[in-house]
C-alpha cells in the first residue's frame, strides 16, 4: 500500500547568493516537493501586475507566468 503524504509548503528566503536554491534542492531530495524559485514569482509580478513596477532580470515565458499568477 502506498503511503500518503500531507502537502507542506516550505518558503526559503535570503539575500542573493546565500544558498537558497542549494538548500531547497537538498530539502527536495527524495521528498517529492515542487521547487519554484522566488525569481519566477518576481518575474510573474512584472508581467501580470505591471502597476507594482516590480522589475526582474529573470525571464520566464508568459504561459508559466500566467500559471504562477494565481499565487499573487
């Protein structure tokens, strides 16, 4: 019988180059979490809520940006 897992969210914040992605990948190892970099959310703000005037150097495609917009 397959074991059931309760969905948990883990948010990792920190300054640039502090190891956020490294830590997220380590936590994700063998635990089946979804990994969404914070930069993708920032880029989604840029496309979906331009009135916020948030800018980002990270480019994600508009389709992915739309999917993330439900979290904004």
